[in-house]
C-alpha cells in the first residue's frame, strides 16, 4: 500500500472554496506517509486516524478519551435528550453506547446524532446496531 491508495491529486486540483470530505484512515498496514499538504493554499485539512506520521508535514493532535460522566453527558447532549430523565434501562444502554464508542468524543457525538435523528431513544436495538457494525469497544475487538 502507499500513496497510490489515496487520490492526492484531488486536493491539488480541488477548488479551495469548496468543502472536501476526506476519509478516516484506520488501516494500520498503510506504510507510506501521504504527501498531501499544500503550503501555498489557505485551506485546512483535518484527517482522523490512529496512524502516527501518516501525513508528511502535518501537525498531530492526540485526542484522549472522556470520563464516563463526560461521555454520558455528551451522548445525552448530542442526542438531545435529558440525561436526568433516562430510565434505568436507558442509562444502561447509554453506558454501553459509550463503551462501544471507546469513550471518544467524536464517535459519541456521531452516535448521539444518530439517536436524535431516529427518535431520541437509547434502546437495546440501537446498541445492537452498534455491535453489528463492529464498534471498537466490542468484546474481543
């Protein structure tokens, strides 16, 4: 694997006033750092990855995990639900969602948005969907 795996020419040819979605790189077998930084443009690029040194010339920011309390608060806020009004079952499901999301703020925010978009209820069916999708906190992952 290497630079050919990423169409870097898209960044060079892409108009700087248009948004560009860049995938998250999670493949630990990615061996060659990408050379996609153009220092002659005011554009900024955010790439999420677990692979250190993936992009030549970039600044890396290590993002830690949230405490259980912070993670549950973020899930409730992004799901647009009152955390104080959660039933005991819903609170258990919410804790499981946080665990499956690895207590990572970005992942929890996405999960909360999904909860909000689909009725605002944290239920067993939602946890099952996360498990089926192979979320990182899953046992044995």
